[in-house]
């Protein structure tokens, strides 16, 4: 998809095919400012890269969550302009995590097509460890794949992390995110939902609750991501600074 210097090499037709949308959709998003402009190459042909593909995936996921284009525009405007394709993939994975589980069955050929690369046995092991897919139950059966996590999982395949470390990290993340989700749900139930039930006859309050429901998930995800990024930077800085001092 990219050259050794990570230069955009996808045509608009290739980008649309990889993203699972139409060329018309790509052009429409571009006119709305949801996609950065392509790099213009020889013969005035526009070329797109991995950041365009990741941004398209995020837009589609936000739409799947019920957000309007205007809301998506506001959401994207709040993101730093220099986010990498991997950062965008993380945002998409977080957004997708709010949706009901909707794993897709994929034959290996389709899985590799969606991944954009051949997958070795080790790659499949790593994707399974990250919870991106489940192996076929029968020798000729399909893989059960979480589409929202696939691109991020493929991005992480080349990161030099041991299989055991991935499993340990996943355990830590599941434990703490489940705890955070439990506390946030309790807070919403006690401080928002219960008072709403008491005032549901008030039309203005009902409309306010509908608006809150439409925007709450992306807002919470953005807050969680920002808080986690800051905490992780502080922890890494403290850990490596201490190591150097010693």
C-alpha cells in the first residue's frame, strides 16, 4: 500500500475498494473536509495512504454508531491534526467497542484481503491473542473476526512484542477497562438515568436526554483515550527516568 518511505500510493479506486465504500463516498467525504487531500502525483493523479484508510474506517464506525455527519465533523475537529494511521485505528477500535459484539465469519482469503497482507501461522496466533479473531472450529471453517479491531491488530503484527506479553497486556486491559465501565455505568445510572426517569414527562428534559445519549459514547471514549494517553506517558517517563538515574 505504501512505499519504503511510507508515501501514499493508493488511487481513489483502490482506497475505496480497501475501505469497502464507493468512490463517490470518498469524494463526498473529501468535499466535507472529513478526509485530508490526496498527494498529487504524475499526470495529476491523486494518491492516498494508510492515514486516509484509517480515517475512512473511523468515519464509517462513527456513522454505524448513529452519529450524523455534522457530529462526525465536530468529533474529527477535536482530534489532533497530526494523528498517525495507528492512532486513528485506536480511536476506531475504541468507538467500535461500544457496539454490540458483531463478529464476522471470514474465510482465510477474505481475512487476508481485509488485512491487506498474507497472514502466517504466527500472525494468526498474535491476532487471536489480541482478541481480534477466533480460529475456525473445524479445519475448513471460517475465522470469527472482530472487524473493528482487525486493522489495529494488523498494525501491531510487526511490533516486536512477545506472544506472552500480548496475553498479559490484554488481561490487564480487560480487568481495568471492565472496572472503569462498571463505575461509569453506576455513575450514569445513579446521577443521570434515575433523575431522568423521575422527570420523563418533561418534554425538554426528554429531548436533552436523547441528545446526551447520541453524543455520550464518543465523548466518554475521547475522555478515556485522552486520560489513558496522559497517564501512560507519565508512567513511561517515570519508569525510564528512574532507570537512567539508577
